[in-house]
C-alpha cells in the first residue's frame, strides 16, 4: 500500500466536498476510499442502457455520502458488488 500511495494525497470522502471547493484537484494525484453503504437496483437510462448507483461513505460521517454512477463496462463488471464492500 505504501508503494501504491507514494506521491499521492489521500482525501477522505467526508472531506471531498470541501476539498473540491478549496483546491484544484485536477492538478493533484489523489485517491479516496469508500464503503458501499447503499445500492440502488440497476436502472435503465433513456437510451436503454442499464446503470447502477452506489452511495459511498468513509464511515467517519454517515451524513456525508457520495453517489457513484456506474455506466457501460464498469456497470457490467461491477453491478453485483455487494453492499459493505470497500
């Protein structure tokens, strides 16, 4: 993990909104971690393609969640991932 995180900045999901407002994250190599706390049943978009929505949290502030929309190949590969997965 130390090798993978070298020269990267960890931003907690609960800090993400504040960091987006105060820092230019496009110029920083950053990572985050989250737990899937809720999954919505896969939906169909207007174009007929299926997608998933996950609610992610860092377990520090359960009131601060990030919604992640999975489309295309990412949806096909990961839609069965279980709630509680990091």
